[in-house]
C-alpha cells in the first residue's frame, strides 16, 4: 500500500502512466479531504449501488399491486409505507433510482460533449463560425429550460426517452457557452501557437489541446447541473410527460401522491426525500470538484 | 540564398498598420537581432514570418520558399519558434514527454522515446524531468523544454521571441549559453527579437533597430559593441541601455 | 549623517505552505538615512517582501517579526492598523511596478492625486488642486490641467509611472519605497522616470529604497546597495564600488550579465554551491 502511494506521488515519474495516475491520485486525495465533497461522493455511490443492485435490495416488486394494503403508513413490513395501489414505496424508490440515474447519465453524455465541441470550435475559430454557432446557442439559451423541455416532450410525445432528449436539448447551450469562454482565455496563448507552428491541423489542436483544458470546468458544471436535471425530469414526470405509469419515476410518484398529501404524507414525501438527497449529493460533489479542479488552484497541486 | 528575406512588408492588425515597408535579409547560419521598444513592431514581424495569424503585404521568404498565410508541415520542419513566456508556452496539462512527442506525432516520425531523451540531454535537462508537468519545473527549465520542442523537427531556422526576457539574470546566462552552443552545433539561423542590447552583443552577428513599425538601421554587431551606431534613435537606445558613449 | 530614518534588525517574514511554515525573509538588518538605498535580488530573494513589510502590507497568514522595525523612532510593529494608515502615504510611500495595475482605472488622474492629499491633510480644495498641479509639473508633465482630467488608460506607461510618483510624493513623505518602478517600462523611458524620482528625492531630502533585479540600474541610482539571495542579505556595499563586490553571488551575478561590448564565448554561470547552506 505504502509502496503504491510512493509510486503515485513520485517526484519524477518514469512513464506516462505513472504521471497520469499520480495526478489523478493527487486530485482524488484532495477531494477526499473535503468532508462535504466526500459526503456527496458517498451519496452518489450509494445511488449507483442502489440502481445496480435494485433487484437484490428491494423487498417487494415495484409494480406489484396489493389493493388490500393500500395507503399503509411506514411500518416494519413497508419501510416507507404503501401507495394508493398497495405498492411498496421503498421498493419503488429503489427501482426509481435506476430511472433517475439513467436520465441523469444519458442527458450528461448527450449534452455535455455537444456543448463542449460547439463551444470549443466556436471559440477557436472565431469570426463568422463563432457568430453563427453562438447565435444558435443564444436562441436556445433565451428560452426557459423547463418550458422548452415541455414543448419538446409535448411535440415528441410523453415517455422517458423523449424526456431525456428534451432535457438534453435544453442543457447543451450552457455548456457551449462555458466551453467557449474557457477556450477564449487561452486561445491566443503561446502553447497553442507552438502547436500550430508544428503544422498541426485545427482538429488536432482542438481535440488534443483545447478540449482537455475545458474538461475541468465542464465536469464541475455538469455535476452541479445534475441536480437541476433530476428536478426537471421530476417536473416532467409530475406533469405526466416523463416516465409513464407504472414506472416508479420519483417525480411521477410525487405527482400521484399529491392527492393524499395531507393524510398519507409518505406517498409524496418519500420520493421527495430521495430527490433532495441525491440532488444535494451532486451539489456537494460538484462544489468539491470545483475546489480541486479549479485551474487557479489546481496548477499548484 | 538567404535564410530569411523580407521585402517591403506591411503588416496590419485589422485596420491598423503596424509595420511599414520592412525589408532585411538574414543569411544562412547567421544570428540576427531585431531590436526595438514595445510597439515597434518587432514581434509582429516574427509572427508574420511564422505565419501566426497576421495579414501582410509584400514578400517574405524562408529558405528560398515564399511564405503565405498559415503553416504547412514542410514549413514546420524548416522553421520553428521559441516563445517568450516560459510559463505560457507549455501546455499545462501535458507532460514534458507529451509536449516533446507532439511534433513527432504530427509528422509521423518514429523512435519517439529515444529522440525525446536525446533532445532532453542536448538542452541540459536530466531524464527525470521527462514525465513531469510544467508546473513542476522552474522558469529556466521550462524554457529549455521550449527550446527542445522547437528543435524536435530539426529545423534550420529558429525564430526567438524575447527568449530570456522573463528569466532571472543567472538563468538567462545559462539559456544564452545553451542557445549559442546549439546554434554552433547545428549550424542554425537565428532571428531573435529582443529589447535587451547586451544580449544582442552576446548572441548576434547583425542587428536591425525598429521604431514605430519601421526599420531605421541595419548594422553589424561590431558597431553596437563599439557604440558606433549611426541613427540618432539607435544611439539613444544604446545610451539608455547603459552603453558608454564613444 | 543624522539619525537614521529607518532601523531594521532581524526582520523575518514567513508564510504557511503545504510543507510547513516557510521563511521568505530570514533575519535581515539594515538602516536607512536620508540616502538612496538599493535592494537587489532575483525572483524569490525576498526583496519585495522586505519593502512590503516595512509598510506592514503583509497580511495574515503571512507573519512579520523583527527585533527592531523603527521609523523615526516609531516602532512600526507596535502600531495599530489605524496608526499605520496615518503613516502610509503621508510619511512612507510606495511606488509599484506596473501603473496599469496600480492606478485606479475608474478615477481620473487628478482625483487620484488629490485623494492622497485628502486622506492625509485638511487642505482646502483650491490648495489641493494647486499642489497636484505643482507635483505633476515636478514630474515633468507639461500640461497638468489636461492630464488631471484623463483616465489611466489614456496615458502611456511612462507617464502612468510618473503620475504614480507624483501621487506618492505629493503628501511629502520622508521615505519612498520603489518596488521595481521601471521594470514594466521601455528602456528609453526608464532613465527618464528614474531621473525624475532621483531629483525629487534629493531635493526633498527623502530616503529612497529602490528595489530591483537590475544591478546596473541600482548601481547608477543609489548610494548604497544590499544584495539579497534566498531571504538573506549577502552583500552590502557602496554603489560606486559594486565592481569590487566580494560575495561570490554578487560577483557571479555581475559576471553572468552580458555586457554591451561583449567578447566572451560563454557567460559564466552561477555556481550556487559556493554559498548556499544545506
């Protein structure tokens, strides 16, 4: 253990792998020194584990109805109570984590790369390419995200896939703006000029030199956005435009629990807790990542 | 055939003209200093020769081939540039190995590992620096890496933009010695931009003095050393730099 | 020479780092009378920190300690922040390196010079304007009324630095600390600015501390020189006798600089093992 640590922290690495792993190790240890960030990381890991092992953890089926048992308060048999169709809420929340994780990951995987490339290309080339791309980006940015997502889902039809596409469409413009701003800060710096002097193609400069410098701020922004994405998905689900019944999507669960909120508070509140905790987890992690990856401080690590 | 040749070159940034009718020649194997104060246009000329995003009219040729906008791979193997700021000329997220290996990758040159190690040795850097990141190196060490990078493609012409201005005196001496040695070993042509006249005395054979975008004097370095520059502005510069009047 | 203006003994400045507390100034001592003192060193030598510590400009987590840090009999270390503010500008002034960054971009030149007087005196407005005008003329700005209405971005670097000097000297302090005052300026302007500073300092009988990395410059404009390396003073000599410096670091620096009439094939490189402690 100690030998590995020494290898990672070596002053003069002897291979590319050692250098890269050493850097990653320093970043991770710096992150873990922050208690809130660690908490966030733990929450996310629990979310991932829950989603992966849902069939093993959930005591009941998420869609199995038992009308005799409807609207039972939390008890030893049903930790979070049952909903209006007698389904165990705890199991539904657990299976719902899969949906939440799927939405969040797919949106991030779709929108972040698009935004990154649009922003970097825009910032690097400038001129009319910049004007056109940022014009398009601004059009998307000028509309409120939830309304835009609503419009897309209404056009494409309800369903979880369309919800994901709709949210991704509203998310990428912000990333494009960030990537462009980052690119502009070092676009004229000497190390870019040096690569250009080597006869590198624009594609190479952007992919190998500019994108790596944008990734830190991108990772931070995406992580912080995940809370917002969860809430947007929940919002869509709440209105009935996201995941359709009987899928245990947390937002849809809250929506259905609205009618019983006064007497059977647990039906709406339990999934609500789940959303809050997961959102907080992403926020803490994102803040921690920003402290660790921020270029101003990161260079000194 | 001169290594670098400028004929009546006007360079503009947008609508503003920055240099006016610049003309001079640098012979192959010569070390030529381009001197002037800020705003004189000296760095602009360097960038125009390098092809780094300026619009110009006139004729520029390097090693006999006329220059155009932009940088193609053939030009990259003939002429390279060493930049001023050791803190800004290396990509912060790439190891020294990656930075030095990049030009080889772009041009499909093999045997990278050995070439990189040989170059590190040539610029006086120990092997243990190979996989470090730039922030783990001092200013002088970074500048050595910058010089190594410029020489990876074995160019014949080296453009130097104030290569030691950002360095301490003691480090400057080391880098100047290194540049002189490399030039002698590889018979390189230098075109060096600087505002520091004593550096020109040490490193250059001839120099041109620029002011407000115009070349006002081209002289042999002997005239600089003996304080016998002709133009009154050149003499002013000489005295302000601490030269003893002759 | 009369009683020293500044007496410093065993000045230490330290900062916390990941590897523990690090001293950047390691116990230096010197005095300053009504003379021009140059402090020379490379980056990391501690020279700027020395200048700032005199004015108590180093904030926590940096720590400044000294056995003696006296200005005209006043113990600077014992002064409260309020008392220090009365001293800064009025009795000890500081000119910094780049006027681009040290002049307030949203205030006119006139307002900034006047501010120095408003902060430390109770003169009527007319008097303040007149003193500002006089000061601008003293730094050889010929059209003071016009310049006073300009903003910092509308004037050149050399003029900005002269304005800075005017601003710092208008309250007539006893000591001027100049931290690399000409490093950001062109060579031809450097001499002009330094001449002006030199003239004013001598006319008013002030003390001057000139901090720089440029040995030649300091030798030309100072009476005495302190050479610093890694937080310590390694040499103290009279400026005119700089070429007879004895410490290997100073001699190494002098030798490593290229001369205008250079004939050497290689420049001698500093052999740091000669004086560096383990």
